[in-house]
C-alpha cells in the first residue's frame, strides 16, 4: 500500500524564469534553494515542499514540448497550506502586489476551510489554503 502524506514538489515549465522567481519569492515567500543551470532546473522551497521551475527553452524544458500559453497550461492549480492563517493580512499582502483575491470556503485535505485563488505570472492556478473551520458545537 502507498500512503501519501504531503506534496513533495511540483514542477512548472515557464517562459520567463526571472519573473516567476520574483513572484514566488517576493509574493509567496518562497526561498530559492537550488539552481542547476546546466539542465535548467530552479528549485524553490515552500514550507516542506518544493516548486521547481523549468524554463521551456532549457535542456529539461525542451523535453516537455510547447510552452504553456493562454490556451493551455501545465497544471490547473497547486494548493499551498498557509499557517498561521490571517485572511485579512493575506489579502492586504496580495493587494500590495497588485493581486486581487477573495476568501472563500473550499474543501481541502482536512475539510472545509478558507482559501484564496490566484494565478502566478504565467497563468498557473494557485490556492492559498487555511486550516479547516472549527467544528460547530
């Protein structure tokens, strides 16, 4: 039996590496952890997981075919768990980067709870997911 407990990493093929690194570092607080320029792999730490960015024109990127575009993406969305959850502060932070968002209740790995949908600069869907709502007594 396989028992998956978390996301290890997500790989996104990208057209504008610098813009994507700035977004994940400046907006979402990721840390650039490892760069393998020879093959075109840039690994960003997000909590206990990684988001790998692969430029489409790099050695690795060329293996994946055409670049993501308006008519097609590599992924629908990736949900990142955010703790502690302060929805107002999250929305203010996103707003400071020119990103509009709203908090909605959505079902996640631990049940219904707050989340905000947004997209990165290349249109990949992201979800910032808070903990489940407290049980109603």
